C-alpha cells in the first residue's frame, strides 16, 4: 500500500510519515548535531535519530 494512502491514518494516530527529518533539521544544523541516524523499521521508513545541542 503506498505511503500516500497510509499518511492520513498514521497522522490521526499521532505522527506524520510525510515529513522529512532533513527538511526540519536543515535550519538548525548550526546549533544541533546528529549523533545517530539509522533505519529501524520498514526499510528505513522509520529511523532512530538522536540529536544534541552544540555547546
């Protein structure tokens, strides 16, 4: 089933699978850094991402 069809259902459950982390993070790379970014489910559709604030 295409992601486009699942998106409204998943959004209702509390998340939005249509958002891209890179788009959200791009404006904050100067104050934050990615410590870990790895796929955890569904061929990378879900990822574990750990970020921290730069000191």
